[in-house]
C-alpha cells in the first residue's frame, strides 16, 4: 500500500506510521506494508474551476490506471486541497475521501477533516473500502466504517465494530488464506 502525497510532504509526515499501526492492530496477519511515494503535483486534469477544487473521482481513476490489474497494490492519494464527487443528488459535493470499492485507488483530503489526528481515520476508512468493506451495516457511530452522510463525525470513530470485523474475516482474508485472529 502506498501513500501518494500531492501537496506538502511535511504535512503528511507521520501518516505512514499511523496507518501502519492501525492496519497492524486491525489485521495483524495481513502483512500490509505502508510506504510513502515521492510528493507530486495533484493532477491538473482533475481540477474543477467553478468550485476551485479537485474531482476525487478523476484522481481515483488516474491513480487506478497507474496500477491497472494489480489488486495487491493500493494507492492512497492525500491532499490538503478540497475534493468533490457526484453524490447525495449533488453534481459537485465536497467530501473527505473517495475509494473504488473494491479497487486499488483512494483519495483523501485533509480540507474537511478537523484535526490532524482524524486524518488517518479517514485514510483507514477509504483503504478498507478499497479492500471491499462497505459502510457499517449497524450504523455504529464509533465504527471507522460509519458513513459520514455529509456530517464529518470522524472524531468519535474509535474502532472497527464486530460486524465490520466479521465482514473482513469472511470476505477478504479467508479467500486469501489469512487468519486475522491469530
């Protein structure tokens, strides 16, 4: 798994270690290694001038093309710029993150995330989407996979609920022969 910083490498320093710790705690036997790629400019083709922000769906598609067909690689773009997509009946809705579900590409923006300590939670949420995990079926407000529904309640999310853990065990790791309980 790779973190692709788009704006300011210093701002995202430490994100790799935070995400690695989260993943190791949630999936100790999954053997995911988190690495940072060199900083690069955010793709200009994703810029949406009318709202002075970037289309997350375009960024995700561009990243996915770079690693087409390799499901073992996940690229997580991180930016401080505002990002958006078409959702909730809005053509250009501002969001914290977007992922292909399942897929190998996500993008997260710190623009709407209040506090640096919450950024890694959004990154983890989008990474788990990329591995196929849907939003929390129990709608547990403390679960990392809770759908924000436009409310940005990341600060109270502190764990992966038992329902979502069970989904991970059944859907992802069993088919790969990985036991996350050991």
